[in-house]
């Protein structure tokens, strides 16, 4: 990256309006939701952000009235994004967005160790205009689903739609409901887990509920839909969207998701599963252009239905 203001780009001049201090990087993410926190931090490290005329740092505390200048260079090149034909289960599509029913086993976007065969590669074949939307390696992606989590995912097809939908996620205008089968029986019929999520202190490949400053606020509401002997079918609703949030919060409750290879220690399952039994069943959002309320539902995968049938059958036999 070049110096401050060099070459093509956009100069933003902002004023911090809040009475309480906040880290520079966190505030800028809220101002530019189409940019990831990692990329915002790269801007800061490269000297692209000044606070009151002085080069800022990610941890710089902003105070009321501080003047913030941000030089936004053009999006980074996408060196290995290639269009690849693949079947897409489209639940809704127009000129501005597309909602898909994602299958298990499909990674959402490329990464250095997983350069193709992702949902983004399939989307680039289906929507050739995506590469300029959002930059980095996740063009158009509003939110993620884990590789083996199935169900509703929305992708923006324009920059305007991307920013609008990301704001809806942040402000909880968009609603996301999941169904998951968990080990054990929760004592109550419903509840809420509030616990900051950060990297696991002993295993950096995992996440956990943490008490130190590294964690990010996370809130998950849950309700029992069906009690199935040693298992239960739960409906989850997210207030936040942290990495592995439902999986981490379920394990923290003592009721990990069935089939979760990371957060569940149980390897004996009622049925062979491709991954965790977690499905994004329902997505509600305001259309970013027309403002019409859209509610999309994704049918349960066949293996999820088979799991429920197996557990119901076992319960019936145990009660006879």
C-alpha cells in the first residue's frame, strides 16, 4: 500500500460523536460495514488513518469531537477468484440480491488454503458482476455460514445492497433463525446465552466464551421445539453474528450440537452426519431498494430429516 492520499482512492473526513471512548478500528468498522475489521486494521497499519492530524493505531481511543481522516484505496485485487459452474439452490433472486439454500460441505469464500470450489466461485459463474462488490476475497458476501451449516444465506449483487444488508444484520433489522439438534435436555424450555466469544485460550483453531477483553459480545436466544429422549431440537435466534456463535454457545450450555466435530466430544451418533446438525431455516430482511419485507425459508436437508425420524422412532420404542 502507498502513503496517505497517494494514487486513486477516497478521502473520508469524520468526527467521532460519542460521549464514551471507543477503539479506532472498532468505530471505523461500524462506519464502513462493507469492509472487514481485518482490512480496516490493514488501512490503519499502513498509515491510511489519522486522528486529529496524527497517524492512528488500531487501539487509539477516540473521544468526543476527535477528527478522523481515512484514505480508502481501491479494493485489493482478487488474485485467484475464478468462476466455477456449480448447482445453486436459489430461494430468491433479483437484480440486487440473491438468497440461497447452502448445502453442507460448501465453504462460503476462498482463503489461502482453500482457493476454489467455494460458494463465491459458484456465485461468480452465476453473477459475473460480483467481483467489484466488497473487495477482498468475499465479493457480495453479507454474512457467513460455517462449511457444514446448511440453509439460508443472502448475497448482495450491488455495493448499495451490500452496505444496506450489512447494516440490517448489525442493527438486527434482519432476522436469522436456525434449527439445531443438541445433546441432552435443557432444563428450561427457552433461554438466552450472553457470552463474549474469542479465540480459545488453549486451542487457537477453536472459539470459546471468554471473560477477557479479546472477546466480542455475543447473544443467542434459544427455544426447545421438540424433546427427543437424550436429544432435543432447538430453535435459535441470533442478536449477533460471531464466528461459530451457536456452536460455541450450545457447547457452553452443556448441550453441544449433534455431529459438531469441533465442539462436541461425542463420536457415537444416531446417524452418520456430514457435519453439525445445524440449519439456517429462516431469513427475514427488508429489501435494500424497495424496502419490502422478505421472509425466506430453507427446507431441512434430507439427512437432518432422517436424524429427526430416527430419534422420534427411538423415543416411541422406549415409551412402548
